[in-house]
C-alpha cells in the first residue's frame, strides 16, 4: 500500500492554491503578485545589514513587534496576533474556529487562499458570489441568509482581491450586526484605500481585522501579517498561536524598523496610488480595454473576451512582463487581467506592451 493512501482526503493536489514559478530575466517586470516595487526603507535596510542574532530564538511572544503594531493601528498589543504572513494568521483562525463539517462563507471572486486553505482543516466552503462587473457588489443579504448552525466564520476581503473593489463600510457594519459568528475582515490593502475597518474591532465583538506588512511596507519576502482580535478572544488566540508566532527574529526586527519609518512608507504609498490612477486612466484609453476603479495596489481590467486575455497574458510574458489571469470558470472573470502597480517606468512599459499586443491581435 502506498504511503499516499494515508493522506487525508481534504489534501488534494488538484485543489491546491497554485502560482506559476518565476522566470527571472534581467529585464523582468513582475506585476502579478501585488508586491511593493520599493526596496526596504532605510531604517529596515540598516537592520538587515547589521542583524547578528539569528543564532538565537526570536522573542517567544513577539512583545515588541506587537507593541509597535499596536501603536500603529491604535490597539493594545495583547489584542494583536502576528504570523509569518497573513496566511499564517489564517492558521490561527482555523485552529480557533474550524472543525470538520463546519462552514466558511466567502464571496468569489476573492482571494483564492480562502477556498484552498480552510478545507484542509475540514471546513466546507460556502460561496455567496459578489455581483457582476462593473459594481462587483457584495451580497450582504445572501451572506446573512447562508448563516446556519454549522457556520464557523464569514471572511470578507475588503478592499477585495482581485477586483480592487471597496465594499461600503455600512454593508460590512450590517453584516457584523446581523450575524453572531466571527466575521474576519481581510484588509490586506487597507493602506491603499481611503477607508478602513479598525473601528469595527472595537464596535463589534465578532469582528476580526486582518492586515499584512507585505504590501504597504514591502515585506512580502519577510512574511509578517497580523490580526486584531476581540478582547474576549485574547486568551484563546494566545493558546492557538505557535510559541514563536512563526515570525523570525530578522523579520520582526525589520518590521519594527519599517513602522518607525512611516514617512517613507507613506511617500511610497502616495506615489503608488498616483500611479494606480494613471494606469487606470491610460488603460481605459486603449481600445478594447475596460479598467475598473481600485482601492488597492493593483487594477483589474476587462478585455474583449477570454481568448484575448489569454493571448495577451502570453504575449506580455514573452516580453518578460508578468500580470495575473483568473481562468477559473466559477470566478466569471476569465476575460480579465490584473496588473499590480509597479514603479512608474515599469507601469509605462506594461501599458506600451499591452497596447502594442492588442493592436497586433494579441500577439507579441
């Protein structure tokens, strides 16, 4: 008997969250994973160059990191749980709330990790889809109607990935007020939006606000995410968090240094937001392209059809410019592409390449 026969049925290679391996070229422009295009801020770079304590375990409970994050978001550090990226905080959520047969409500198209990750812990995914383009409206009534005794959690990505949509705060408020189960609000892109949900963590005892330093602070490679939990959950969150919070000593030190250099981070963010608006405007000037407003560091745009989107994706990749495509039938955006906002010259190169590609019938 093969050892694979002992693997749990929930662990299916066919259902894994997949990303294509990176093909590194000297002129590569990566606009497919919503990373920050900026290098470490000066204070963080200084930490990286001088870090000498990697032979020691990091702070068991990441007291300093949680304190600095707490100062940043305005919450007591004990209400904050850190992890190696936001997906590690999902692990805390799963440990807290998921048992076999429990349900997690999501709204596709949204961050694909939800649909692949929580079933690994025995959850059933219940999809209450958002509406069609261009509004991509959240179906609050549908979510409330889908709640039952087996519901473990609702998770809402706001601003939403991959649409870039910001669902109005009053809708999220109504959701929190009308359900008793945990409502996890994934605001990984909060710093790029004009609004956020931090006050929800105080107003609603079932609201959990999730954030990351991957996007705004440019720490995608260092893996630091965090969640803000209700006060009643503090002892349970502590019990569900790995002993070292899974954050390395180097990553914690770099994260702390970043949050002590907010002026630089905000300046980078402001440039990215300005570039987002420029890219959106110029995309809409290209024949056959419709770009939607975004509250994130990326833009979703529609092409004539799925065949055009697929061929444009390949043609851009041939030029070493990488964007994201969502061909899954259940997402209903196979005729769309998503482009992350890079440095100004990278964005210009992408726009020129896309326009030339479409003028050539989708070939490079």
